[in-house]
């Protein structure tokens, strides 16, 4: 019985799930939004929220713990210097999962977009120019 066992197996072994989540959270930190299946996005949000919580502490120990997950000094620097300060006054809910209406073509898997709730300026500028273009049209 699976009573009180949390987390999704995603049809993979433990080692494969671990490397999948590490790669996906590294991509999320690097690109700030990624497109994946709905189940993977929901599981990824748990890992991403924990990393942002580490970034809010901003200690050497937290940086080393984040490095064990991310495996890249560049990603750790971005997490602690750019992403973490955006959420300094937010108590939680650092990621957002937006479901797509159209499933994936090959296997009809439900797709979703996972992103940080407070995006960087490059995404805000793109959204503003699209909104202005829509108003002018």
C-alpha cells in the first residue's frame, strides 16, 4: 500500500527522477520559465520553492546546499543574486504552474508552463510590448 508516501514516481527509478529534477530545476533557474508535462511541473515546483527558500537565507551553507542540487556555480549565483532578492518579502508560493489547453501531439500528455511568480524585467518588457500592440490594433 502507498499510504503516506508523498511525491510522484513519474514512471522512473529513483536515480532517474533525481537527475530529472536536478536538470529541470537548473533549467528553470536559468530560463525562469520552462514548458513540461503537468505532473513534472507540479513535482518541480516543490524543488524550486525549496531552492528559493535557501536563496532567501543567503548563507555559505545555503549556497553549498544549492550547488549540490544545481551543480553549476553560474546557476547558484543567479539564484542567490537575482531570483532570491525578488522574493525577500514574499512568504511562499514562488512558482506558478499554468496548464495548457492543448495536449502534446505525440502522446497526448497534458502540458504546463512552470515559471517564477515574480519574473525578471526581460519578461515584463515582452509582456508590456505585446499588451501595447494589442491595444493599438
